[in-house]
C-alpha cells in the first residue's frame, strides 16, 4: 500500500509530518511523493489563521478530485484544521474517510487498518496533550545541512489574537534527556545545524516548575558534531541573563534570535496580552549590544490600531534596525478575545500598513547586507541551483531569511568560508 503525505504550515507541523512518515515507513508501507500514485493520501493541515485554513481546504479539494477518478483512494485529514472544526469537516467534505486531531497523528497506521477492515469513517479528536518523543521513528525531510527539533508543544501565553492553545493545547515541555537523545541521533545522521522550535522556546521547562532553556542549551553544546544550534520562536518576556549569557558566550549557539514583537506601542501590546514596549525595549538593546542578530515579526491592523500607533511602530523599526522582519495583517479569529473588540481596522488600511512595514524593512536589510561586505563568515550549503551552491550563514535562518549564493563545487552540508561580494536583490547576497 502506497502512502502520500501533504504537509502544510510551519516547521512545527513539518516535524509531526516527519514522524507520520517515519511511522508508516517502519510499518512496512511504501511512501510516494505523488498523491496520484497513492492508495492513501494524508493531509497534515494548518489552521492558525484564515489564509492557512483556506490553503488547507484548497488542498483537500484537489485530493477529493483525485478520488473522483480513483474510487478506492483513502483520504485522511489530520492536524489543526480537524482539531478546530471537529466532525463538521466531514460534512463539508464527505469524501474524506477519516479526520485526526493535532494530538493523534501518531495513530494513523492503526487508523488506516481500521478503515480497511470496517469501511466506516473515523474521527479521532481529543483535547491536545501529546508530544512526540525520541523513540518514535522520524524521517527528516530537510536538506543535509539542518534539521528541526521540537522541544515543547502547545502554548500557555494566551495572546488575545491566537488560537494555538485551542489547536495545540497548553504548554508542555519534553524531558531534557529525551531531547538530548534525539539531538544525538540527528548529529549521527550528519546534520550540521540543529534548529530548536516550539510555540515559545524560551518558556521551556515552565510547566515543570522553572524555565530551563539555558540548561538544555548547555547540554546540547556537548554534542560537538553540530556547527550551529539555532533558536526560533522566542518570547520577549521569557528571557533572563542566564539565557542571554549562554547564547552570547557559546560558539556553537547562533548569535541569532527569532523574537516576534508583534508591535511596539504599549496600548496595542496590552490589548494583545503581550509584554509592554517598556519591558521589551531593554532586552532588544541588550541583545543588540551582545552582537546578536534579531529577526522579528509584526502584526499590523490589530483592533484599535490608530495612525499614531502605527507611526510609532514605523519609528521604532527605523530606530532599532532589526536585521530581518516580517509583517502580517491581523486576522480576526473567532473564539479569541480580540475577535470581540469592536474597533476593527478596515482591510484596505491593514494592507496599506503591512506594505509600508515591508518597504521600510527592505531598505534596512539591504543596508545591513551591504555593511557585511568584506566581512569573513561561514556559509552552510543547503542546495544547488543553476550553477550556484546556495546556503545560509549564522545571521540567516534557512527557509525564512535571505540566502547566500556561492560559486565553486560545493554540495549540501558543506561549510564554506567567504565574504559578501555583491548584494543580490532585496535579501540575498553573493559570497566568494
């Protein structure tokens, strides 16, 4: 029996998909990347915001069309969309054979056996409480240069605009010993960079009594095979001096932090249930003083965001010159506190504001790349394309930030010492 999996959403979802494929691999199933060749198609969905749900439904529709030609095809939808919609997804798409919530993906091989035996639609959705461990098989799908490692699941921050606690449950950390075991396995496979992810990596350990990310990082640096260890998805309220110190002083830990700020006006941040700008500003200065590259994200058009609030955001972006920044328009999510706010910002205004943030940030990132000319740094090669080897540096996160285009015969997983010879486009550089 052939299985094809379509994975949507963020790297956290990607890891779940890698575990799903791993489970099917050890269960003796054949894996194909082509849904039209499969006997079973699994869609691992994202439902974080409306655009993600739209994409999930679009993919489901495409797979349903395959079933019109191949009646025996089994379709299973798992992840956040079923967790959100429940059995109503089967009413919307009666061609689906089974729906599985965000905490039950590891049961899929058994679910398929039940479907084949009983021929009845299956619903497996419960309160999210699961997180995979190092004993579950996992087929890593990233290039040989880097691999993700999920250190926690769920979130307990309860930002007013966010559905994650509903979709993924409350925050729960993995055991440090189990994480180290998986990291050792990843290192043995030859991956050069380990990227730690969670909904909030800086909250690691809080559900067990104290934040212990600094302890985890200290243990991970004992795995000398890793060139770099990178932190994504941090929270400005959950840093402390111990954490900053180990990032600053450990050669293996990237001097790079993904720090979603969402906004810089305290009126808006209060409405978001986020830390105030007065709390966050000293942290940014401390990180920048330590020479740490900052990538951030801003959420514009939040209910109540007036022109004065937005102009302050632009002013702060200009002042702090973040190395990398993304921006998103606010998506009104039902069953969140922000959805009950009455002073929603018009869609046209939101689009105009997000465009202004991108335009401002493009100039800042371009300038930063020019300033790196003649600076020597390592590049980790990710892929090859049209005569170039393409990789990323310590100050760039793969799949998110700009790329380094390198000349020479370099293969994925190779490490190259070079310098910026030319700034290429808005975000990329040529390195020689």
